[in-house]
C-alpha cells in the first residue's frame, strides 16, 4: 500500500508537470476573494508551480514548497519561462521550515492526502496554522469519497497509478477523505475553519491562522 511520495513524484515529475497547466477554478475563486492587499503567500505542495504563478499576480512575495526536487525543477522552469517570481523550498509539509506568522495567504491543494498517517496530516494542518498570520487565510483541498471514482462512504487508504508514456505505471499513495472526516481533522488541528465545501470530487476548506 505505502509508496514514498518523494520518490514517486521525482520519478514522474516531468510527465506529471506537463499535464498540470492551469490553476484550479476553486483556487482562482479563493485567491480572487482573499488575495487583495496580502504581502507573502505560500504554495504548499507547489508541484509545477501553477498556483504559485496565480499567487504571483496578487502578492509581492510567493514561496513554493514541495517534497519532490523533480517537481521543484519543473516549477523553476515554469517561473523562468513565464516570468513570475517564486522562492522555491525543498521541505516536508508536516514540518515546515518557516517562522511563525510568516504568510498571510496560502494554497494547500492536492498534497495533504499523500501524507501516510492521520497524525502526520493533522500535524501538517497545524503547521499551516503556525505559519499563517492571525488574519491570514488559506485554502486546503483533498480528494474525497464524493468523487465519482470511488464507491465508499468512509475515508480509506489506497494507491492510484500514474501511467507514464510507454505504459509504465507508478503507484501513488492517497488517503481518500470523506467530508465528515476532513472536517474532524481540521477541527483537531490548530486551524480556524471559515467554511468547508465539496466541489469536483474534492473536499475544500477555507481556514484561518491561530
């Protein structure tokens, strides 16, 4: 069942990045609503930098963190090619290498569900709370049982294969959340929940700092 997310995404980084062109509409809506007059933004689990690019249109300083050095390379290439500024950091979402209250805006999408224990996931949410300013806002998303892919009412662990050109498959670990479980983990963390909702098979939360 378990697979190492860093090794997995280093292996598939180039192909994965090529399929991740556009920011998610839900993230665009969040940034449009909350991005005005913010000073420092974090793209947590930044992947190829597509949401860092969006944040850079609103915020003077953007930092992107990812566990995969391969994806960070893809993000740097995107930033260079498209002319936006982002500081890229290699790190673990469950133990962020940032000072308290360092960001007043954050995007944390499609990453939390790759952490392989509930303790790590709740710790990661609390780390997000720690690095957000008290007035800061973040959007968090996870893949959920509401997605048409799954026939389940309760959260579960699984692997989902990524297929590389040529047909090789690489398993990726996921914890698939049910919406109630997602809210439970948010409440167990240090985040303040502003709202939760389900869209396009994902659970979302808009949250505040501590």
